[in-house]
């Protein structure tokens, strides 16, 4: 009798252990590793899976083939800093002052008194990292001492690990920060940065053009301190041992990403990988330069694709592929000449970086905010499909937190809506409407796009891009005219009035959570 009882007890124990393991696996399955690969200035037409013909992007195409490709996904804005702000905070950047394109010495613009994507995932048990381009400010309004521990920044926002370029590639300081400190800084050669006047004796592009790899466009002002034979915006003195090499940036931040994944392979991790490609100044690794036949911009696209392939290869090596959600997107639409004569204009050929969309970076037309957006999660996201679901990057906050079962506080992510079913491919409609911003405002709702009239310039001659600004209301039928060629505002005045009212309502509306 005791023997039978022992067998029953043992069987029960084994069952409970198995159940516990199954529950653990089930719980773990609800918390996949999350990697956001955020490209810079990558246009809707710049990938072969989105129709690029001149060069191929096989690694990104492979992820699209095994994942879900969005045709109607948007950034919040048509420039970099505000789009990054919207993605991380779940809040439209135009609700807060100081969210325009940030100088390299800007104070931190992400609020510390509200949750953000990193802090909430950290609370949900994730190891979190930001690697690559930051461009959201650091420190306080009192200024930054680049020679000490720099805070507040990513750490105070919930990132366990950070390895960042403080601003963007064409702005000083051109150094890496790892966990709040400048990498390879010599204390005997302290860094000073100014965006008001020249400091120190370092050569500048304006004074020493003979020292440059290629010349800056004189109309755009990238002619100040020279770092790695490229002149930048802003003046910098000292820190010479800490200067980055532009051709090494992609490999460096990719290696740091892989190392972080290796260290945290046993626990769920979140990586916000903000690559510098394909932003100016473009000087990719030698294995890519001259290979695209499209100037430095095309070469940088090849480098971006290679980088994506290395990250996916590392996931396979770590046996993490099946339980990792990958999102690939861009911070805004494309621009070809954004400050430097690097042969990208001359060798563009018949390639259209925005595809069949009108406008590009800095534009309120679709080319400014409609960007590539690809989601892969084996077995969870419908593979090999395309979706027209309307999506905004501002929704990633609420959607990813819903995925991991993390509730949001009342003040968090006021403009972010849970679009998890759209991300997984189960909802073909997505958002009801999206607000877009680039100086002026626009709204996309269903098949219709309305642009609020304004008096700003209609054409940015410096970058050769239509801004979409006009003193008259603009209304486009995106189903039949995705290129926004035919303004139907006069034909449908009632619809114009309705959409204009919805924009005004959204400007004042801040949802609350109960």
C-alpha cells in the first residue's frame, strides 16, 4: 500500500514539475526578446522587398519573407528627433516644446516623470539596451560636461545598457558614450563642445576644405569642426583619442548589440538598435564603398542590410530566433543630398527613394512619414504576407506592453494605442486615423489624406524635396492617388471640414487610463 502511495506521490510530483515547466515556457513565450532596428532616412522605396530594383537587400528581404510587411506604417514626424521621441514615449512630439531636430549639446528631452518604452519593459522583467544613434539630448539645461559621467540619459530612462552616438552623425561630439561615459577619452585632452561659436584650434571644413574626404554643400552649413576627414555641424575641441571612425560605426554598434544579446540570452531582452545608416555623412566600410553603383547612399544601404543579416545570424547562433520579435523601420522618409556632395545625387539614376510616394524627409506628403515597417516573430506573426493596416510608430509603446502583459500608468503613452493584433497580422484595418507632422499637420483616415493649409515654404531647394505646404487645403484619395497628385479639397468640402475638425480635436485630446 505504501509502495502504491509512493508511486502515486512520485507521479503527482512529476506531473506538477512538468506543469510548472510548461507554465514557465508558456509565460516565457509571452515575453519574446524584442529588437527594434531603426534605420535613419531610409525611404519607402529603398529596399528590394519594397520595390528597389537597382540594388538588392537580401537580409532584410529574408526577414520580410518570414514576417509581415506593412504598406501603410508611419512615423509621427518627418525628421529624426521627434520620431524617436514619439516611438519611445508613445506621445506625439508636437505636444512638447523642444522636440525639433536636436543639436549635439541639447538637454534630455524625454521626460523622467513618465514611463517610456524602455522603463516599462524593464519593469516587466526585460534587460534593456539602446545601441546606436540617440539624438534625444543628454544632461540638463545647465549644460553637459563631456569629461565626467553624463546624466540624465538612457540609464535614467530605464535602459540597463547604452552604447550611443550622443546626437547624430553630422553633429559633434563625434564620440561614443558607453553607460554614461565617453569611450577612450584621454583626461589630458578634455572635450569642449559649442554650437554658438568656434572653440579651440581644430581645423574646420570652412577654413580647411583641402582636408576633407568630400565637400559639404555650402548651402547647408556642414562646414565646422573636421572629424575623420569630414566636417560637421558644431565646433568641438579635444577628445581626439575618442573620435569615432565613420567606416567602423556600423560594425562597432552591431558587435555591441550581439554582445548584449549573448550576455542576456537566458532572459528576455529589449534592444533599441538605432543604426546611423543611411544618414549623412555617409562613409561605410570599405567592403561596401563603390559596390552599389549609387554613390555613398547606395553603399550605406548595402551596409545596413549586411548589419541586419549579422544580427539575425547571431540570433540563430544563440538559438533565439523562434522567440524573438524583430521590427525593422525608419525614422522618416528619404533624402539624397542632406549636406554633402558624396556622389549620391549624381549616381541616383532612375531610383526613387520614396517609391511611388510624393515628398521625402522634411515633407508632410506621404514620402515624409510613410516608411518601411517589417515585423517577424516565427509562429506568431503571419509570415510572407503584406498588410495595408494603418499603423503609427507611436503605437509601439502600448502594443509591446500589451504583448508582455505590462499595464501602463495613467500619464504614460497618451497617444499610443494597442495595435498588437495589427502587428501580428490578425487585424487588417489597424488605426482609425494617424496624425502626421512636419512643421504643419496632416491626417490620414481610411483612404483619405488631409493636409492643413499653412504659409511655410512649399519646396526645400537645399534638399530638392517638396514639403507639401500650401496656403490652400489639400485632400487626397490615397486609394486611387497614393502619389498625392490630385487635390480634391474643393470637390469634397464637407470631408475637409470633418478631417480638419478631427485634427483640432486630436491636438487637445489626451486620453487617460482607468
